[in-house]
């Protein structure tokens, strides 16, 4: 088991994500209810262009962590930095993909993709062209004018991808994005995501429950321990790229999965 | 080694994306809509037939005039003023009632949406107003008539206010529950795409709540029409409610029924317009 060291960081590059001693608690509904510590002293560094998977039991604070990176919530203590800058609020430089696609049901696919540029008053012919191009990339060339309820589950996820990518984010935050998909669509989406990541060279922080998914996608897998959440181990995935679903049958992959599972089940 | 298949039922997403399947199952096919129309017509014809039968058996036009007598009275008063001296035609009465309702309803919608919006966003305002609304909601507008006459006299003001106080609580409740039902993640999605807090509030939170708010507007409109007769009891000299009241006092039953008919036609027209608006606002129902 390799702990946090990993490959030598490419010289002067600032880390894409830095979490230093992050603590976050939630107060209960009543004043007497005990405070629930979601995260305590969480440290993590993500290299630029890295694909990092966050793995941990339910309720260990993965979504809380991602929400802080997205700027939806602030930590009680510690620092949350992206590209060396503290996160102060949500922004288009960090694309967020939720477990459900969260498309706007009253907008067509194309208008969903153009929501970001419109909201920032940056809608130009160039962005429009880029949006159309992106919809082609995600395989929705014929669905410009379809409303989200007219798309299949997988198509909605791909539309959500296009909606985020049109903003050219440097960081993608994904919270169990494929958790609600069937096994076949999920494999297709994983392949699509890997392809995209290799092409666009963005940093990805990917939350999942699934050991196999984490091992297949990630450069590193950060295994978290439950309440309060901490980074228990960071496991380097040294499988060659590009990877595909067939690689999951190899011995190295099975051994890697066992290592991750052991880290997950390891009590302290 | 097989993939760890996670069986997850497609979770409830935003309001629009969930219920499409059930709506489709409700049968919007062409054959279905023709059948619905035919049965609807049949129901109307049966009602008219029963009406005709009862009026024939009773043989007293004051208790229940025949269908054709009512229809001819309705037709007649479309061009003939009521009351005969200084009166108005049914059209004009309808216009007066429609104007009163639109004024009270529109003001009530604006106030209700504004108050509901604030209640949904500021929790202490919600705690402040919640009991107030709960207390006033079950009160019929009728109960306020004597008070309003004392306070505001017998002009248009008490009529406007009576319709208003029927509309406001309905709109507040509709707005608050519509805004509460907007998933936070939908707003967060908008914010992380670069929308400012205000822009996200307008184009995501409010926009997402629009269809249920329009449903609230439909309910409030229905409520306003049901209270119009009581409202126009207040020393009115025009309006469909006035026609019904006055014709009733004078035992002109065909005219009473004509007024009722006019109210129901207007009610259907207004509701139809709002349904159109709803369809426009919610693409999943198209
Ligand atoms: N808004 C909130 N109010 C109160 N407690 C919260 C809130 N959000 C999260 N928590 C608590 O913080 C802890 C971490 O929650 P979080 O959603 O981050 O878990 P998670 O790792 O994403 O779990 P899952 O894998 O099931 O999604 C949990 O114990 C949860 O009860
Ligand atoms: Mg979660």
C-alpha cells in the first residue's frame, strides 16, 4: 500500500486541488442533539490533470467534501484551495456533475448547454458553435431541440456533461455520477469519461461507492474512513492507460481491487 | 470477475423529470381523447335530459324552467338590458364581473407570490406568518362582508378586497410549497455554471416553481369565481352576481340560471387560458 507519495509531481506545477486540515461539522435539528462531525483533519492533494477517485463508506463525508470544492459550503476549519486559490463560492471553472443529471426540465438540450454562457452574459456565435460541437461529441447531435424528459437516462448524463464542458472547466467534480445508471449504460459512460479526460486533460475528482469503478478510472484512489471522515490511504493505480473494461479481468487489476478493499475494511 | 451491479431505481429528480411516465400512462392518445370528449358530451346531454324531465314533471317555471326556456332567456338578455331601466346586457354584466375578478385575482397573485417568495427564503418571516395564514385560510370571504362594509363603504373597494383575501392565502401556500419543492442541487447546478445568486434565483428557483404556481393561480381563480355572487351582494347594480341575486328576489328563475350559466362559461374560459399558460411553462405536459 502506497501512502500519499506517488509519482514525482511535475516540477513547478501548482496542485489542482489542495485540502489542508479540513474540518466540517453539522448541527442537529434540535439544539441538544450532538454535533455531527462529517470531516475532521482531512488532507489531500490532487495534481493537475490527475484523475482522483474518492472511495469510502456511506456517510463518510464524500459529498460534503465535494460540496466544499464546488463552493456550495465552507469548511469550519482548514483550507480548501483550487489552483492555489481559496474557494469562496461556486464558479464555472469547477464543473459539477451530480448523481442525477439535474438538467433544467424547461429548457431544450441546446439551451441547457447554453445556460452557463447566457448566465454569464458571454453568449457569442463562437460559444454557440462550441455547444453544438460538444453535443456532437457526446452523441446528442440529433437531440438539440429535445427536452430532458424526452431523453434516456444515459443521454441526460451526456447532456449534463456537455453543459459543464462548454464552460471549459479546469476541474470536474463528480459525485457518484453513474450510480443511478444500469450496468450497460454505466460501462459506456465510463468509457466516454476516460476518452474525454484523455482528450481534454482536465483534473477530475470522482466520488464512487464502487471499488471496481475506482480502480478502473483513477490514477489514484483515496480511501476514506467513516465518521469523522479522514483520508485513510491513497492508493496508486499503476495500470497502463488507456484502460478499458477488459482490463478488469487481469490479475493485476484483481490484486489492486483486493488492496483497495482491504484498505476500505481495515479498522484503523 | 463480474461488474458490481448496483441496482438503483431511477431516483426522484426535479419535479419535471419524474412524473412523465405516469402522465403518459394516463392516456393522452388520440383515441383516448375522442372517447373522453364523447363521454363528456354524453354526461352533459344526460344532465340536460334529467333537467328537462324534472321541469316537465314539476310544470312550474319558477321552480325549474325548461331547458329551451332558459336557453332563450340567456339568448334574449345577451342583447337586452337587465334591469330594463338603466340596466346592462348579460355581456356587460359579465364584463363587470370579469373585471372585478381579474383585478382582485391579479393583485392577489402578485401579493401572494411576493409574500410566499419571502416566506420560502427567510425562515423567521415564515414562522411569523404561518399561523396567521392557518387562522385566516378557513374563513369564507362572506364572513368579512359586514366588516368591510363598515370599514370601506359599499363601493368597489370592499368587492376588490373580498376577492383579494380569497386569493392571497391560496397563492402564498402554492408559492411556498412550489419553492420548497425545488431541489437545492438544481439551484447549485445553476450557480456552478456561473449564474450569480440573483440570476439563479430568477432563472432556476422561480422558473422551476412556475408550473405549480400556475396551478395555484388556477385554484385561486376558481375560488374567486365561487365568491363572486357573495361579493356582488354588496349594493351592486351590475355584475353577474347582481343579476342572480336580483332575478332570484324577483322569482325570474330562467334568468338566475342564465347568470349561473354565464359564470360557468367564463370560469371555463379563464381556466382554459391558465391551463394553456401551464402547458407553455411545463414542457413535460405538452
Ligand atoms: N445538510 C446536512 N445537515 C446535517 N448533516 C449532514 C448534512 N449533510 C451531510 N450531513 C452529515 O454529514 C455526514 C457526511 O455526509 P455526506 O453526504 O458527505 O456523506 P457521503 O460520504 O457523501 O455519503 P454517501 O456515500 O451515502 O453519499 C453524514 O453523517 C451526514 O449525516
Ligand atoms: Mg454522497
